[in-house]
């Protein structure tokens, strides 16, 4: 039987590229989305990949969605924690809500979804969890104390959960993208992007979503069974 994967934030940007690549590998993919219904439905029509709407930052919503997916699609073997948001501002201007929303979705979402999938993976003796970090969680970024803290937290989460999954055939790894040509990066002020960010990328360009997806599908494959607790950077 084909393996089943959940990709959070899986209908747009990096997540959409991951969903498509997993599907190319013969995996049955379920793509989560939170907001953009039109784009999600268009993606579903184009790819045949089922999309489900829920907020990964909401623990109960994750439990309910997981139960529904298990019933309608089957047991989940692969989880890609990709959903992420930005609420950029300097600390001086950042409100508590901007901090909390980013922590709740970007880091809390990893916990909520892992809680849902981990017991079944353990019972079946096989699982793959890939968490999407960020170069900005490794190096920090002006205007992103919330996002950098959440993405940095993903590394500790990944290493700790990798230790817990190791004997049960579950690998847990992180992929850290650099600046990738997605809506999230295109939303940055053009002057900031061109003067402050792109000049610091040694290859001199933004990455493509597929350049992240290729790393993720490798980590999700049988071939990567001896890699766990690792962080792979793909940041140009
Ligand atoms: N490093 C150092 N100084 C910087 C800076 C930087 N990266 N960016 C801005 N500054 C300076 C500016 O030059 C300016 O200085 P002066 O007052 O002396 O001119 C000062 O900080 C204020 O800058 P802004 O006018 O931009 O301040 P703002 O309050 O209007 O905006 C901001 C602040 C929203 C954080 C804006 O700078 C910004 O959008 N920065 C980009 C943040 C970023 O990189 N986000 C990544 C989003 S994509 C992503 O997160 C995906 C991923 O994983 C990689």
C-alpha cells in the first residue's frame, strides 16, 4: 500500500512543492491549509492532492483533522511540518499577539501535529517527520525575534523527538531553507530584499521551492533511515 503523508501548509509555496514531489514518489499526500481556500481548491483540482483546512496552531483542531484523515485516507506514515507564518517587526514595535501567533503556529504546530501522528508511527514501527526550520532560526534576522525564536526552537524539538523515535523506526529531521521565491519572501519590502538580504546570499539569488522539496523527500524516503536528529541547510 502507498505510504500516506500530511504536509502542513502543503498547498502553497515550499509546501506545495513538497506535496507534489511526495506524490511523484508514489506517496498518497494530504495537504493542510489554513486560509487561502481558492488557492487550495485550485491546487487540489490541478494535482488531485486532497486538501484539508485547519489551524495547526490549535491543538484540538489537529487532533480532529488527524482523526478524520486517518478514517478517510488511512494511517499516516510521513509528517512534514511546513506551515509557517511571519509577523515581522522590530522588538520595539512587536506586540505580544505578533509574538504569540508566530510561536503558536510555527513551533506549536510542530508539537500539535507530532502528538497526533507519533503513536501510530510507533505502533507500526516506521515513521518520518521532517520539520521545516529556517536560516533565520540559525542566524537570526532583524525584525524577526518571534520567527527566529520559533524556527530555532524547531531544532531542539527535532533533536529531542529524534531520540524518542530512534528505537521505533521513526526518524525526525529538520530542513533549513534560506530565502526561497515564495509569497512569504515576495512580501518583504523590495528595497530591504534587494539591499539587505540578496547581497548576503553567496549564490546571489533566491532559492526555488523545488530545491527544498528534493531534500525533504529524500529524508522522507527509506533511503534516509540512518539519518535522524539532523538539520540540513539548503540556503545558497
Ligand atoms: N539589518 C540591519 N539594519 C536593518 C535591517 C537589517 N537587516 N533592516 C532594516 N534595517 C535598518 C534600516 O536600514 C533602518 O535604519 P535607519 O533608520 O538608520 O535608516 C532601520 O533598520 C529601520 O528599518 P525599516 O525602515 O525597514 O523599519 P520598519 O520598522 O519599517 O520595518 C521590518 C522593519 C519590518 C523588520 C523590515 O525591516 C523588514 O521587513 N525586514 C525584513 C525582515 C525579513 O527578512 N523577514 C524575512 C521574511 S521571509 C522568511 O522569514 C522566510 C525565511 O525563513 C527566510
